[in-house]
C-alpha cells in the first residue's frame, strides 16, 4: 500500500504542477522497507529523494544517477560522514542538503538532553559551518523558519534556500485534516512539546490527549492494531506506542488518539491562508 501511495501522490502532484518545479519525496531512513521506497520513488518519476531519520549511507546503491539525492542532517559531522562514504563507495556527492535545526517539527537530530537543556547549536551556526566546508553543495535550511525575517537571517548565514513546513499546514491546499489545522491555529507556546519516538529520536509535536498520556498508550495501541514492522529501530514489545498508528490517527483527524508533529513556530499561526498568500507574505516580509 505504501508503494501504491508513493506512485499515487506523484501523479496527484504532477496533475497540479504540470512540468513546473522539482518533485521530491522525503523517505525516513529508519523505515524497514527503505530500499523499496527509494526504488519506487525513482520508478514513479520523482526528481529527488530527501532522506533523514538516520544516516542514509547506502542510499545511492538503491537508485540511478538520474535522481537527485539530498540527505537531511543536523551537523557538519553527519554530512562529512555521508560525503566520505558516498564518494568512496559510489563516486557520488549529495546533489543538495537540508540542514535541520533544533526548532523543527517531527524527528530531531539532537539528543533529548540537549533539547531539554536548550543547548543545541543555533541553526545559523550549523549552516555557516557546513557551507564553509562544502560551498559547492546547495544548502536548504529548515527548522523554525516562519517569516521573511527568518528567511533573510538564514540566507545571510549562507543558505541557498529554506524549507518551510509548519506554516504551510494551515493552508487551504494542504491535505492534512482540518482538525490538525485548527489545533495549530489555536496553539500557544505552551501547547508544543517534546517526546520520544519509537523511531529512536526525540520529536516535537502538539499537546493532545494522546501525547500527554503516552505512559499508558502501549496497551491501548496493542489492543487496536497489529505491528507491521514499519521501523528498523522499533521493538514492538518495548515501544511506548506505535508511531504508525498514532500518525494514521492524526491523518484521520482523531485528536484524542493522533500524534500531530509540528515545529516550534506553530504558535505564530493565526488563521488559514492560501499557499500563494504565505509565499507572498514571506517575500514581502
């Protein structure tokens, strides 16, 4: 079903955009069927694969040189390892890189201790460090980028572009359920939390009845679903909750049982906009 969805989403996006722009797919390296998903992405006509939630050291082995490859990293050290490995094994360099800071939503490339203590390095500093070492690799910065001032600041640090996610959820075009969008619009700073994911990484999400009661969610989830072995890093018996189950509930708009990933800037969202309006605001700001 996931392979079918990869192909279906590509077709939907091409129908909307035609031949304009690049079509990319973000594939979690922690996924059990990672290689199959990468091959399907190329077969379905995606122009690029972006890959985080782990170091995608073997990614070039699964696809041809015709598809762009972009690791998602949170440090210079991680990118150095990827570049060294890809160059030695596959004679290939990343076509671009996404540098994700500690203010991003979903899975984060920093320890829970660093996140709790607020000791993570600033995104601008990470961008500068990586750009100094690899000036030839196009770099897109991500994590907490919400308005035009953020864009100007991070591009002044050396980024070639930005990845904006959280602000685009509360748009009419986004296919997330309206429940998710309404949660973002209502959220204050106090409604955003850190939690631990079965994927093996800390994550940032909205506070909901589910995320606030993770201690007792294991038995509830086990009673409702069968493990599909979706994550290489997850032990079904020891996991505090099922990530796939919680994300599917969110996609269904189930506020009580869903896990709603979001970036740290969610509290700044005041209402619904169109994508065109968001881009216009970013440029004007």
